[in-house]
C-alpha cells in the first residue's frame, strides 16, 4: 500500500479498468525533455504546462508532474497559492532529491508522492569510482608534472583490495557498491535498517547508522550518498573525520549539508585525511572565497555528476511508465513512492 506524503498508508484504485486522468505539468515549458510527454497514454489529458495557470483551471487535476529544472521553489509555491487543486492525488518529481517539494503546500496535503530515483544512480556511482581512481593515481601530481614537462616515475595505487565505506545504502549507494565490487573492492555501508541489505551481494558488511565511526576506521574511501533529513545534517562531522585513516579519501555525491564543511576543510588542511572528491556543497554555487577552491587535494565538480547525456529524458520516460501504471492499477502500481517527511 502506498504511503501518503505524511507517511501513512493510503490507496486509491482504478477499479481494474483503464481510466482517464487529468495532468498538470509544472515546468519551464521550453525544456526539451518535455517532448517525451507525447508518449503519454491517450487517456491522459494534459491540462497545462508551465508555472502560471488561471485560477480555478486546475480544480479537476489529479496528477502533477514537477519538472523542477529551471523552476524555483517559490514558483512551485505560487502554483499552489493560485490554485487549491482539490482533486490532486499524486505528485511526481523528476528529481531524486525531494528538496524542491519540501514545502508546506505539499507536505500538509494528502498526496502520494513519487520521484525519479534510479535514473541518476549509475552516473553518480561512476563519479565515485572516478574520484577514487583520481586519488589512487595521484592525479594532481600527474597534472603538475605535465604542466612543467617533467618525466618522473612514481608508484600509484589501485582500487582492487581497498575498502570503500558508503554512508546511506539506498539506490545511489547500492549502485556505487555494485561498481566498487566490479573493481575488486571490499564494500561496507551504513543504513538505518541494516536488515534491508542482509544477504545483498553488493555489500560485504552492513552497519547501523549509529556505528558510522566504527565503519570509517576500516575504509580507504568514504562515500556519502545519504539524503538530507534532520538526522543526516552534518552526519560527517569532525568526530567522524578524525576516525578516518590519514590515507583515506572522502567523496560526497549526496547532499552538501550532510557534511560539516568547516570540519572537512580543517581535516584536509591538516592532513588528517588525504583528499576529497566533492560534487555537492553546503552552499551552492560554492562561494568564490571558499578554501576548497585552492586546495590541491580536492576534486570539485559543480553538482553536475549526474547530468549525463539524456539524464532528464530518462526521468520523463520513467514518469510516462508510472502514468501507465497509475491508469491501470491506481496508486498501488506506482514506482518510487517516497515519504516526504522522512526525505526518501
């Protein structure tokens, strides 16, 4: 049974027959990925696409697609302020993170909410392994030698046989584990409910979240892939960093606020850890005066590790599939149902 936005069970069915559904798409109407909406079942009536709709025009809309690239949280709130949407039952976000929809106008409603998790996991897993290899090869040293035309051999590392610890073994974390195992790595992970991953071949040992400091002591690479919820804000703090090996590398593809960035900078400057690969930051864009920019032992990408060719096309394909499921089975057929209050 699918949970509500508030986490309680709910269900609505289509009585075993294919019904019609009215859909509103909250999006920048010029986005190219929206062309895939033509693949929606013929039983779907798209009432409107955009961020501004005449008052009362959405009264019979039961489904909403939020294509949040190019749409601000304020614009989403304005849609709900201008339209009461009394018939709305299901909201789908084309992102995996729930940040843009964690607003009272949505959280206080009796909705089933789905997201696009899984669409971006492989690319983020590849970024993690790239970051790990970046430091194993001592890439900053290679670049310095190239810049000075200096031929100087030195030993480099390999990933096989090393240990990767993953904070948050959800969809992204597991995809990372699968790829790390392909490299011959030992994989550890934390999870709120370790029982969910017992017997999973993508992980060698699973820890409860409270044992994070125990896990990182064993790791050569520590990866943060957890969503941001109150309990994960600054989950990687000075205490956790102090338990890591001095030769360890920290990699973040989750959320910037899951890391105490000041403590991370201190650990990087003091040599408490060897390096960091960061795709997300506490403040984005990363301020120009951030110490991280000038650190040679930090790999920085502008929160784009998942923005591969076709990334948003894939998210719309997932929505189209979900809409077909909705028409045929109601909420019980929906993929990727999330609890917005838990954050995943």
